[in-house]
C-alpha cells in the first residue's frame, strides 16, 4: 500500500510513518520541512497542505492518506483550514483519509450528553484552545461533502513512549482503564492507525487507548 502521511515530522506522524514502513508499506512523508529518515520505504516530500491543488496531485497515486498535522500555540484554529484543504484535495483525487484528531469530539464517559471538551476532568482551561480546534476540525469533516474519511481521536493523554504492541479500540466515547486513566503512546496509536488502513472498520469516528497492564 502507498500511504501519504501529512505532518510526518511530528510525534504522531513520524510514529505512523515508521509503523507503516515496518509493515512494508511505501510512505510519502509530507511536511513543510521534511527530514531524512534513513528508511528506504519512507520518502520525504515538501509541501504546504494548504495548497489544495498541489496536494490533490500528490494524493492521486497513493492508496490512503493519514493526516497527523499539529499547529503551534496560538495558531490552533489553522488546523480547521488545513483539514478543509485536505478534504477538498482528497475529493479531487478520490483518496481515503484517516485524520488523527483530538479527544475533544468524544463523548465524556462521566457526564451524559457532554463532549470531552466540556468535561473539566479531561480538558483543563490551558488546553481549551487546542481542544476547541479539534472539535471544529471534526465538525468540518462532518459537514464536508466528501465522506471517505475516518476520524481517530486519541485518548485524553497522548504522549511519546514505548511501543507495547497492544491497544483497546472504542467508538465515539472516551475510554478509561481500570484506574480511570485514558492514555496511549504515539507508537501504539500508530499501530491502530495502520490497522485501520489495512483492515477498515465501519466506524467513521473511533478512539483507542492503552489497556491496563
């Protein structure tokens, strides 16, 4: 499979590119300032994904695209425009899209009819800007005419760390382990992402976490 990874130099994107290559997939690692990886199956490619027409051309030969783009502090809202550009481009190229979003659009496991973004147990005031942006990103996907996308919401705590090789999958409600924690490492999230590309489920929105060990 040929997979384009947008935001390939970030924590999630780089882990996903490495996981894909480890499974013998060809990876087009896209970012504004790509880095050499030393892995033959990962080919760096410089591109601003806000350039819709250029992105559409790049996506034509690939089988699927993973968007793991993150924006800097104070620029959180840009992720909405970049997602819109991606969906427009994917519609032109008819490319399947997996978006690595945020936990904000998930439903809280504790508060009825409340999204995680509005549950202070999981999203404190300092994380509201990025959380609101991820909710807007999800709503952009829902309102777009192109529907060949899947949105993967990481759990409340997403971090760098070891690859345990296991994860638990849920749908649109935040998962908690037996200690009440919701977390996963980037390498384990990458496993879930590539699993979804290799064997797609019917869930357009799903989440994962590291189970209690």
